[in-house]
C-alpha cells in the first residue's frame, strides 16, 4: 500500500496505518477470492483453460500486481467511512487502530465478495493480472481492474 493522500482531507493517518498493516493479508484475499470463483466456475463447466492451469499451480504472486486495486478500495473506504479519528465517549475495549483494523477488514472482506460475486469481468481481470503478472497482458488486466473498480465506486465520474 502506498501511503498517500488520495483526496482533499485524506489525512487520517491512524486509519491509513491500520489499512497499511493489513495490506499483505487483504491483497492476498483479492487473489484468493478471484481464484476460488474462477476455478469453481471452471469446475462447474467441466473445462480447463490456460489460466486455470496456471492458477492451480500458483500460490504466490507479486503483490504490486494488485496494489492499485487494494489502494483504490482503501481510498474509497477512507472517503466513505473515516470518522476523523474521533474519540469515543465511553472507554473503548479496543484501541482506535484496532477498531479501524476490525472495521476495515470486515468491510474489505464483505465488499470484495460482493463485487466479485456480481462482476465476472473483475474476477477474470484479477486472475489474468496474476496469471500473466509483469507482462503486457497482465498490465492490461491491471488497468482494466482499476477501470472496473472506479466504475463500481463512482471514482472520477
């Protein structure tokens, strides 16, 4: 995750730090959800593809392939749910960073499953970006992922 300001007022560093600390897990989850949906679809259709063959053998990938996708979702979350690091009126059980991590992870996991479940093109682009990472085909898929996420989250429109 690149720690940057993505919009005016994007200055809650505690929230950004919480998102940053969860970056490796959440980027890997993007891969796992897309991989699961794609391979399940291939299984249901009883078909093997070039991509499914690559995916079945793949357990790791270059995180930078999905960094922009993660960072787009993180910026949307901050824009939509940032409480400005507001103090709680009652003594909280969790620290502010722990609260942010919990809420961020809950939102991220649910939102990821929701958008992947309704957008097969997003699933295919994530899978293609990983299967063909650091190649022209992979770069094109990465660009398409950002187009799709920008449309889903109404960014830049």
